[in-house]
C-alpha cells in the first residue's frame, strides 16, 4: 500500500482568518492525505520546524495578509537551510498574478488563488508527489 501523503497546512504571520485553511485541510483529508494543521499566527521558523518534526511531504501556506512576498521566501530559505529540498512548498490566498511568477522563480510550487477547486489542489499535490519521489 502507498504511504499516505503528509501535508502540513499553516497560517503564517498575523493573518487571523483560517476558514479557507480549514476547508483545504478537510478536502485534502477527504482526498486520502494525512493533514497536520498548525493553526493561526505561525512564524516561518515554527512552520519549518513542524514540517521537520512531522516528516511531511508538503507544506501548504494559506496567506491573505499581503505578506506573501516576505513569508514564502523566508520559509523557502529555511527549508533549503534545513535540507527540505524534497518537500513541496505550495499554498494559496490573495496573491497578485505578477507575484506568482516571482515566487515560482525561487522554487515555490503552484499557488492557488480564490476560486481554485479543492480537487485541483489535491490533484496537483498528488501529481507533484508522484513526479518527485522522496528517499
């Protein structure tokens, strides 16, 4: 039997709205993934540390605060420093189109904006995991 995909879902920074993150977490569970939800107001350091402790395959960040150009690069840098090069960093929220391409350049995966279907998010994660097997 295949190992369940382990996904850490986190709300970074001061953003206090977590309804979307909880909906995504439930949808990924329904898609057969194991989901760890860290809750609100997580720092990049807390998120990466939790990812290491939980041995996750994916880190999913929900961000609505406008701090995505600070939060994603900081998390990616910490992931690189800790050797999490085989872990997908993805997420979603209110992210302008021009910022999406900048974040992709630094190694952030697909980012989902409002209106994205939960099925497309789950399928993206499954496809990424299939094409990036971990040791």
